[in-house]
C-alpha cells in the first residue's frame, strides 16, 4: 500500500499546459486504452545490435560521426549511445570524451536501470549515471507496478535516484490520466524504494480532492511509514472520519495509529501493533473513545490480543483475549453480523502438545477460558461456565484393522451465579474397520465414565457423583457407481445406502450438573453420531437404527463432486429418551423425523442449497432452508434464500431463558452489471413472521475501463436490536497501486451477497 500524507484542502491544481500523461480517462474502453497507450507509451529503445561491449566502454552509432579522438564527438542522424546497461537514442549527440558527458537535443530517449526517460533535451554523465533533462517523461515498472510521470525538469543523480520538478505522476497504464498526483517536486530513490513529494495534490477527473505539503510513498509496493488515506463513512451517528498513520518499525514489526472522529459521538483513537517472529506471531489492537455524547458510557474501549507460538516442534500455544468497556459497545459501533457473533467475547490461553507414545500418537491440550458476556438491550445475559482449567489428552494406536482410542479430560468449571465443580472423563474405545472397494463395516465399543466433585452452592453442601455407560455401535455403508448423461454432459452418479446401529443403556442423569452440554440440531450428520448432545454431561440412551441414502454427481475426469443429495431417518427399537435436564422420558413414536438435503450445482451457473426437517408424527415441517444462486460469471450473481424454523431461539428474556418462536425469513441478493464496468449490488433480508426488514442494502460499483481506479457507494439499513436499527453509507475510491479513499464496503458485501466478486478484480470477457 502507498502511504500518502494527506489533509483535506481547497488548493487548486491545474495540469501544466505543456505536460500531459495522456487523455483524462474516467471511462475508457480497452480499444481506446490501446490507442492511448500507443500514443503515450514510452518510446521504444533502439539498440545497435552489435556484440556486447566490455564493461565501461562506450559505443556510438549514427548516420554521421565527426570529431577529434579522445576530445569530442558529434553524432547526427539515428544516434545510438551504448554503455553497460545504458542506452541513449537521439537525433543528435555531442559527446565529451574526457568528462564522459553526452548532450542531446530535439528529442531523446534514455534507458537506465529499468527506467525509460524521454524528453526534449538532456545532459548526461555516462560514468556516473547522472544528469538533467527538460520536458521529461519517465516510465518505470517493478514487480508489476507501473510509475509514470511528466515533469518540467528531471535530475538524474545516479544509482536509481531522481528529482522531478513541477511533475504529474500516477501508476496507471500509458494513456490513462483519470487520476494523478501533481507535485512541486518529487525525490525518488529506487534503491530504498521510497519517493518523497512536496506540495502534492491528488487530482481525480480534473478535480483536486486531497492536498498535502509533504508526502512519502513506496515506489515498489513495499511497506513504508506514513499517513494512510483517510477512511470516510456516513451513518446514523453522523460523519465518521479516520486518518491512520502507519509505522513500518521493522521487517517483522509494524504499527498503525488511527485518530478519528464520529461527529454524533466524539473523538476516538485506535491503534494496532503486529509482530512476526520465526516461532511466534500476533497482533494487539484497540480503540478508545473518552467521551461519547450519545451514550451514558464514557471511556468506551475495545481491546483484542491474539498470539500464537511454537515453543518446540511438539509444543505450541496461544492467547485470544477480547474486551469491551460496556454491553452496548458492539450495538453502537458495529454492524448486525458483528453484534450477533460477539455476545460471548473469548478470553483464552492454551497449549497443544503432540508426541509419539507406545507406538501411537498422544495429543494433549490444556486451556484456561473465560468469557465477557454482553447483555442484550434489555440488560439480560446468560454467561457460560469458565474453564479454570481444562486438561484433555487422547492416545490413539492402530492395531491391525482396529483403532484403539483412549480419551481423558479434567475440567474445573467456575461460575459466579451457578454451582461450580470439577469433572473427570475417561472414555476408552476400540473401533474396527472392515472395508473393500464397494462397502465397509465399522463396529465400535467403548466405556464412558464421568466423575464429578461439586462445590457447595446455595445452602447445599458439596458432593460427589459419577456415571458409567457402555457404548456400542456399528456403522456400515455401500457405494454403487454408474455413468450417466445429464444436459448433454457425462457424469458419474453414486448411490450410497448407509445403516448405523447405536446402543447406549438408559440411565437417569438428573443428579448430574450440566456444565457444557446442549442438544445438537437435528441434521443428516446427526443420524450417525452416537450422542445427540454436545459436551460430556449428557449422554442419550439409544437402541436405534439410522437408515439413510445419498447420491452424488461427480465429474468423470477429475472426480470433483458437483451435487450431493440425501435423506434419512432413525428407527427406535427402544423409546427411552434422556432429556437435557437429565430425566428420562419416552418418545411418542418409534421413528424419528426425517431429514433431507440437496447441495451443489445443477448446472455450470446454477447452484442450490436445500435442507428440510419433517416431523412425521405431527405431519409438519420443523425446519426448512432453501437457496438458489445464479452465477454465470464473476460479477454476475442473483441469489434467493428462504429460512423457516417452527420453534427457534429469538431473544433472551428477563428470567435468563430464551424466548422461542417461529422464524420465517426471505433473503434476496444480487450483483449485476448495468453496463460496461458499472455494477449494481443489493440485498433485502425480510422477516415474514414479524413483517419487518432486517437488512436492506443497495449500492453501485464502478471500475474504470482502463483498470486504474474503481469506486463504490453503498447504503445500508440494518437492525441492531429488538427495537433498534442503524443506517450507514459507505463510499470507497480505490486507486490502482496507491490506496483506498473512504471506507471499503467489501466485507459487508461479501457477507450479504453469496458469490460476490470484487468489482475491481472482475476480468471482462
């Protein structure tokens, strides 16, 4: 990224009448660009074609050469001067042999250190690589990055160093002057990769938009300390402006300091420090607002520390620490998706150890973990247990067709408002794998033992309790293949029936606490799991057979999966059911609901994603989600999604329990070209059950035909709480190989529009 010291200003800037980078190209076609590039490209260097010279020798080729040996030479007509890697073309050249200085006029072209310099007149020292020229054009390219300028005067100081006076420059293709920077002077050093501009103005479409008395920037794309281009956003809180300053502290350290203001709230300060070493890496970042005029909270802050380290080849670890100053922080400063995903802020440190033991692998894990749980807008929250600490280990060893697996875990659970305690878990098991090319049988047997040491709580004394359950299951399946033809294309279709028998005896568990168990949602994969609960505090009873079949469509050349569909159901031999509270009940039917899905591509441009959970006992759909996407090429996508849930978790109530209700939402999204290089983006997420839009987004994105700039403007209205919403307008102007001006909406668009492509990266056919 280019670092540009920038301040808003009204300084006028007009391109010098006698200088031109090319036609101002706010909207150009590739054909026009080709014409402009041909007209304004750097002149082609002509070489003599003779044998290479020894080092530091000079050769002059011309139609006519006259002069005195070892004194001066005058060459005229198609002059070519060659020395080492330097080549000079001109109509005429005077060469002073004693000083090794050439003077050329009536137009010249000089190739030096990968840079082409052309102009009207030049005086140049071939030995030192230094000199000066007038009415100069400079073209350079390094690692795919272009730099072009036109200057009233250029001084070449040798060894890749230049000083340009009264200059215009940009990083576009020849013939593209849709934007440029006008500067009183620029000092460029290709060895350090740094350029320094004095009295610089960014001109876009002929209009000055940013001015700075001083700016430095990298010439080769490397990191460089300096002010970054400001970020601009308009929202319900007013105008938001941030002016980040980047510090390139070392090749493996950097920092960014970001002062800013939200006009409706107040000033804020952000900072980020990143570090990278051979054995560890991480980042620390935060924001602070000392006085928020729209909130009862002051000294509002957000802190993140993420660290990963490899201590030895077998021992690694890390830290993930997140902290905000108050419960309203995410609602006030972030979008809808961030609000939903940051209710429990993680604070965790961990260690991983992997080694070999007794012919098998031993994987061990240790962690301490506690959350900062943010209350909802009504002040209610449910905080998870803290792990203080947790130690887990798993030893696995293959033995013929068998796999021996021994899992052990100790956890200390702590909570300020619930019963705390310790839990030990030991689960040894053996699983066999008998298979051939068309099928498999995988029996497994194990014993799950849990032991609890519980603290006294709410007047009750401490106690100990335990649970031991044998677990047995058999997983089996077959795969049949056939070649088929669909829509004039050849495919391989599979048919894969599967049976899963699971047995766990019934045992009441209402005397056990529930530290970390919850019921998994009913899904196709859940049919083949031995325990329908996550965690280790609840283990369901089971004497059941899951029956399912799926089919896949494969590419016959690569084997890549194009489409997958399936359905399944569980048959209960025994109706006992262990509930989440640990009590035992009975199913009202001997068959479970059935589940079906279709995921994948129905053609090269159309994909579908459908899941259904049907309650056959009550003849109703419990959950249904369906989506279709039309994506014929990058930059063209239409998406429609629908989600239904009969009894979904909606919000947290004052008693600490969640309110459950029907959920019914439709989500429409699109990215589509309106005309060449102009794209529309939109999203409409509507809750049918409450007749309320949740997220509305509309915007335009444009990429210049020259490819040197792109712009986006996106307006968004989104729900932040049960009775609250926010507005935002994001604008971004992206200048090729320079920077972004504004607030790039890419992340919002990526999350909102499935299949979204960055407009400035779309390649036109």
